[in-house]
C-alpha cells in the first residue's frame, strides 16, 4: 500500500486479517475476530491510528462494529491518545444495543514527580 498522510505526516498502512478458513466462532470466543488497519508514522515508527472492524458475533462488540483509536504527537515529545470512537452494536446485560461513542483527549500537562524504590 502507498503511504498515507495524516496531519501532514507520512504513514505506512498495514492490514491484519485472520487467515482464510479461520473459524469465526473460535476467533470471537478468543477475542480475535477483527479485521484491522494500522497507520504507522514513518519518521517515529509510532502508531497514528488503529481501526478495527468486528467480523464475528459473540464478543462484547458485535459483528460489523468499528472501533478507532487515534494518537497525536504532543509537544513534539510523546505520542499519546487523541481520540477513541466506536460505532455499532454492543452486548450489555444479555442484550445487543446499538451504540455510538466518541472520546477526545486534550490539554495534556507535563509534570515532574519524585519516586523512591525501596
């Protein structure tokens, strides 16, 4: 795949899917029923985005649900979470409920802490 740009930075894009012929129910039972796409920053070799689509029912997140994690470089020092989103169906109290959520993270503060190991 060709590199893709996110926020002005080049990223390599990788995909991960279960092997052909995999048992979807077994994957779901083990919490592995995802088709995933990863964006990795070329310069820093850090995850920029992780997108996962659920491909089998039987997990907390149901089939065809999509989960996305975005990361940003803060003060040119560290890659930290910037956004989490979810859209699909979720299993809750034995029922499947349509759900959509988004969380954004901002205003990170830098502080110093002293630690003592004894």
